[in-house]
C-alpha cells in the first residue's frame, strides 16, 4: 500500500534537550570542568541554555508533520515545563521523555555527559524506536507542511548536502591549522567509512535508520565506545549522523538532495527589521528553520522571533 508516494512505515522523531538554567544540571557539570568560572561565560553557556524553544519544535512537528508516530525528547533527568501543564496533556500524548540512563544502558559508567555526540551515538537505543526516524536539534523547526517523502523515499533516507574535499586536498587550506568543529566531525565520519571526500550536511532534520547504527556498532564496538566516553566535545569525536549518512551512501541505500529547503539564522547582530524581512519573505519553498543560539539574541529580536514562531506553529 502506498501513501504520499512512499511505502507506509512508522516514522518517529527524536530531539535532544537540556535546560542549562536548572541548578541541578549546573551542579552536576561543575566537578568535570577545570575552571568553575568558565561555566558562566556566554560561549560555554550557549550550548546548554534555552528559551523554551523546544515547545515550538514539538508544536511544529505536530502541525506540519502529523504522520510522525512518536516524539522522543532525550534529556538528563529533566522535563520541559510545558509538558507538565495538565490542561494540555492530550495535545502532547505522542511525546515521551527518554532519560540518558535508558539509552546508555550497560554503559552508565560514561554518564553524565555534557556533549551531544555521545548522546547522538546512543539515540538508536531508544526503546521501541521506529526503524525510520528523524533526528532534530531543539533549535530546529518545521515551518511548512511536510510529507514522509520529504525524509524517506521508498524507505531510504533523503540526505541533504553536498560533496566537499578534505582540507588537506585544498591548496589554500593545506597548510592552515584545521579548525575543530562540525565539519571536522563529519570528515572523521567519512574517513571511518573509507571515503576520500565527505558529504557535508547542514543543520537540517536528519532522516536516519536504526538498523544502520545497530549493524555498524555491532561490528565496531570500539568506535562506539570511543565516541561516548568524552564528557565534553573532543577533537577525536565524529558526528553520528555523518557516520550514518556515509554508511548509507556507501551501501547505495539513500537519496542525495542538494536543495536544503532551509532558512538558517546563526547570529543576531543585524537590526531587527532584517530578521522581520527574512522570516516573512524568505520562507517560500523552505521546510525548515534553524535558529542557532537563540538565547544570545538581544531582547527585541528574541521577543519578535518567539512570537513569530508561536503564530507559525499554532
């Protein structure tokens, strides 16, 4: 039986979330940092702080991807405030909180972690997770109606990105000290799979298959352990989404797409009118909105963006 041009199969959504303002979380992190004062810096805090945008992420899925079966929020002994409102609990009956202990079962000695990559490495271990699932960060939102075939075609994940060379193969970058970051983690994933270039993906929702992780880590437990052992980001880590993507490419079990269908904002230094213009005129043909480090936005911009999101997803 076909639906929207694709074979019917359950699709779940997975979101990582942390409330960095939680005093218990702040106390938990202190024993693992060399300089306790560093945790107060904006650069450090922005990886953990939030402005309740997780509610809009959830609402956007409910509105624009009603075919999603379950929404799993992966947290460390926390629950977003809006889920505790009993007057609207029926709206969120497809949402389940998954604690780190559940996905780190048998590997609890690596907890706690304050680094998304070990958690991403374990999300395929969520109990009862569908074979096909979409992984989103909590600063990503669907902004127009989607269908299953925007993420999977004939059961195969649709990967949005483009091929890039490794830095050492680019003359201008060959002698520069490499910048350790998101691209570097993708490059490490590509090398693990045996590629001599890498498929660079941006911050869009990631269609993934549970069996891709299961099969690889079953045969490469040392790779799994190396990626989950770091409390904070480490230059030796790879991005698990990148690993899955390159495995799918190697196995010819995916569809590549260079149209990201993404509107992305990563800084908030421009005047307010620029954000109004971008949000209200550049959304046509876009399915996704990314708002990196929204907690750093000046108050007028933050208030406008949150109100825009509220109207968009409700």
